[in-house]
């Protein structure tokens, strides 16, 4: 098992980047209608959720 420990940090970094970008893309879809989404939905909860996904996704993918 010790031979796989050297891959733990790069795999964690790549996984975090992919998951963060996927979450941000879904937020972009809800808020701005990118990637075939519906922009400016009348439902306020969808807009709030979209902004949370957008900001949270970028914070997960690219930590400060």
C-alpha cells in the first residue's frame, strides 16, 4: 500500500478540480443559461441555488 501513497496528493488535486468545475458548470447553466440551460428562470430558488453552485464550484476547484 505504501507504493500508492505517492499518488494520493495528485489524484486528490485532480478530483477536486474536476468536481469543482462540474459544479461551477451546472451553476453557469442555471444562472446564465450556458450549455443549453434556461437563463433568467422566474424561480428565485433556482437562481439562489445556481449562484451557490457557481461560487462554491470555483472555490472547490480553485482553493484560495
